C-alpha cells in the first residue's frame, strides 16, 4: 500500500517512513499534490511550529487538497493539531477538518512543559483506530500545545489537564503522540490505520 | 500520568559503542545496532547516542549509523555530538532522530539554541551540560568532554547556563555530573536538586548510576524527569526490567512494569 507522507518541513518524516516500512507499506514522502492523490492513505506528520507548518502547506498548495481528501488521513503530533480550526501556536488558522482550538499546555507544580515522555492512553471509544489497544497503554508524547477533548476524541491523556490523544471523525484521524516511537502500541494503531479502520470519504 | 523515563546512553565512536571512566580511557562495548536493540528489548524508554568524537574532532555527526538505527528503532532516540548548525540538526533529524542534543557548540555560540528552537520547535532541542565542582566550590560547565586532552573549563556557572539555555529554547536539559560519572557511586543529588529548582523543562540526570537504589534516590530526592545511564545497562549490573519493577513497587509511574 502506498502511503503519502506529506513533507511540510517537519522533522519526523524519516521515522514515520521507517515505521510504515516496518509494517509492509510503501511510504511516499512528498509535497506533490498529484503524488498525494495517487496514494491510498495520507499521513500528515509534523514536528515544529503550527504557523510555520501551515505557511508551508499554503506555499505548497496543499491546504485545499487536504481539506478535500477522500482517502483516510492521519495527522501525527503537530499534524493532528493542524486538523483543528485554529492553533494558539503562532495564532494561526489551521485546516478546520475538526472543530476546536489548539491551546498551549499550562505548566503547574510538577507539570513540566513540553509534555515529553511516555503517558497512558485513556480510552473513550475503543473502536476502529484503537482496535486491540488496551486501557492505559503507554505512548510517547512530545508537545507543548494540545487539542481539547471533544466528541471526536476517542482517547485522551492527562498532563496537568486532559487533552485529546486520539481523534477520529469519518476518514480523518489524528494522534497527539508519536506512533512511530510508541513501541508495539504505536505500531498497532498505525496498522489499524493502514488496514482500513477509517472509512473512505 | 507521565512516566519517569529510563534512558540508556550509548557513547559512539566510529560506529562502535564505547564507555569511558571519568571521561577517559574508552573501552569498546560492541556494535551500535546490537547494543541499541538489546536496550530497546530490555525496556529502555529512550536511547541517546553521543558521537563523543565529533565535537572534539571538529566534525559533524555521521548520519549513516543514524539511518541504520532509525530503520528499526520504535522508541524515541536523541543524537548528540557535532551538531553545530541548523543544517547539521536537520540532517540528523531527517535521518530519523527525534531530538538533537547540543553541548560544546552551544557554549561556543549560544544563539544556536535559539536557532534550533525556532526551526524545529523546543521539543526537539536538548541541551547537554557537563558540569563539575570547580576549585572555588561552584559548579562549572566544561566543554569538549569527549576528548580528555581537550576538556576545557568554561567561565559559566552551571546553574546560570542552565537558566540561559532554557530561556533560549532548550526543551530538555541533560545534566551530566562529571565527578560522579563512571564511578557508580550514585547520582549527584545535590547538584541535580539545585538544577531542578531552576529547571522548568524536563531534566535528565546523568552520571553515577550504579544500582537500582541510585535511580530511586534521584527520582525521589531530585525530582528529575528521567535518569540516564550507560555502563550499568551495558554490563547488566542493572537490569532495566528489574529496575522498573522496583520503581513501580515504590509507587512511581514507569512504563511497562507489570
């Protein structure tokens, strides 16, 4: 299966491609609209800054394409945040595929920002993308901003506050953690995405 | 709840894992891929690869071994050593590393931290600090610690540099306490607790691990987010699975201790 891995200047492109290869898929790292349209799955990875990433997507002419995709789309980390309407990081309008505002995580005593490390998934809806994933399984998070727990949130996580860890709405999904770096749990979620957990749009 | 992390550190020289004692006399510990796989399978939460020859020799980190590691590793890893520019960092991150750690080059040009944070986000930027107590009793920063012949004491006080590094955009600090390093007598709790009081981003303790009790101590007394060790994990003196079970039994949140 060919999986477009959108190159929006993010830095985790290589590790996402490696994880897909470990699962037998063929990653296609690209910012080319025609190549993306020819793939059966699309992943929007992302490490970096929301406003910078949106600027790159606009410059590459990919914003309209992503909004109109019909094949399953998975946003990873910053890529998940970009699925929402707006991010506080750089005060930028995002793709608007999911309702909600991405906000900065707030530090508190014992709560260090960025949220960096292994934390537990709390399941709200164990279907599709989370098939075979157990309550409390640990995933690897690295982020300073987060999306709210809305009706699209199928698993949440807590770091001083609750935030969305896995979101899913139709053929659009996102994970705040790094599945490519979350051991067997992350591999399972990526495999679910590849195997058709999300309906085509 | 966020887990306390156990990080295995692999000092790399020419594609081999090596380990020195008090930053001297490096000993061969095996092929980089074999050692990395072993630590992953043992339950390490994260791996750090220090290309210890890169900074002292004035060259950039070699990315071929990073690509080898990235191809199979499914836990996060950080690369340190020889990253002197945004371009160097981009090469390392694109080769598959999750984070870059800068030490000597950041001391020589502190703006590097700002530039890396602006380009990749603070969460990618780790600042490593090698520190020991100087003659005047203050903790001081040392540079070029990968090569015994070139180690230099810097004018900065360790705690001042730690605060500056955070202000410039460090997303994590690794504080390597050189007096404790390699001698397995425990982490430098006093120095790490002083650092913790000033460190708002994740803090990683490094140097001195010799037993399970040392890890428990540094989490309880210095409240660090992660503890890093090398030789005790390579040699098997501390088994990561037993370490995690012991920490969990004390009520600490750790990953994969059942």
